[in-house]
C-alpha cells in the first residue's frame, strides 16, 4: 500500500504538469521551408503577422511537439522534458516524458509514457513502478471519475489545451508589447522571431474563455507578467514558443515548446491491456483536490 501511495503521488505530479502544458491527415504542414522563404515575403506589421499566424494555425488540429519545462517554487525544482504527438478538441496524446524527480522516488530513469484520450489517461513509469503495482506496467486515471476537480481538469484540457498552438498564440495577439526581432534558424527551419512581455493580470481578466483558462495556472501562482518569444515559419505556423517569468518573480517558470508536422488527423490512442493496467482513479480522488487547485 505504501508503494502504491508513492505512485499515486507521482501520478498526481504528472497530472499537475499536464494541467500547465500529429502526423498525417488530409492536410499537413511540415517545418520545411517552401519556395517563398520568410525573408522574401512582404513585410507586414506585427499585428498582421500575428493575425495571419493565428489563422494559419487554426486550420490544424494535431501536431508533433517537443517540450521542456522548469519550475522553481517554494524551494523545490521540477524539470520535465517530453516529445510525442497530440491533438485537441477533444484532446488525445501519445507522449514520452522524463522527470528526474520521479527517478529519485521510484528508481529507473524517470521516463513516463503517457497516453490520453478524452478524460482517460494511461501512464507507464517503467519496470521499477510496475514492481510496486503487482507487475502491472500501466496506471489508468479517469479524470471524470475522481471528483469535481478531476472533471474540471478534464474539461479544461479538452476545451482549451495549453499545448494547442492556436490557443498559445492568443498570448501574442492579445498583447501590444510584441516586437519583431528578426530572422533566425530553429531546428533547421528559417523562422521569424517575435518577442515581448505579457500582462497576465490584464489578459486573465478578458472575456476570452480560452485565454482565461490558459492563464489560470499563472494567476494562481501569483504571476503578473510573462516574457514570451515566438518563432514562425514561412507558412505562418509556430515552430517554437518560449515563456518565462521575470527574474524577480517568486515562482520561476521556463517553458519551451517546439512544433512540427501540423495535421488534421486526430491522434489515435489504443488502451493498454486490462491485465497490465492498474486503475488508480479511486486512490486519486483525494490527490485530485490539490492538482485541481493548481491547474
């Protein structure tokens, strides 16, 4: 029971990270530069560029993502890296994440395979965790079954995924302080770099529900401003987004997301075998309260 509680706490930590943060399809876009490069395109205002990027990105519903996240709060550091594919509305994902803090608690290398479809999440934390679950490698969490806070988190993820590039772009289109930096190369792709500062308190008070949802984590952490950077390819699609808190902030947050292979085909998630799965929904009902309060 003690081992299972440790895994439950670890699962709650992963849920909290998910609350912060595809290939193929009939319509796809890659990071490769087209015949008309970003440098040869007519210069437009920053506001027009942001509007064009939002319009281009909203055509797609899935993407490949590579992310890194570092949080320092209350004397503790949490670092996460990950990569995989995801789609949204409703959300589905197949991600592999690495959290060194889990390695310290559970052994292994801290790697997590995370699958999510709708409100149901599956996590595989490796053989070390499986040994504490009677040999079962997968933990199943149905967010809708762990109380009001779990359902709220599921609704938030499915309505307004914080990893959805189109939702993230609202940070840039809603801020008057975004400037064009210049041309840079990101993952071998020529891109235009934009940078600025976002007034979190002002944007969180807007009438845009997705913007409020996106910033809810930041406002609960007491953050008032956020430094943001955006790199857009010649198709108007984000290839990298970076958000960080000012050095004076009590909570330090640094998040980078790299995007590629935009598509319109949802990510397909196949549930692991029931014989290799442990359902932790009931045990996470209590833990969900703390997760929901920080998501």
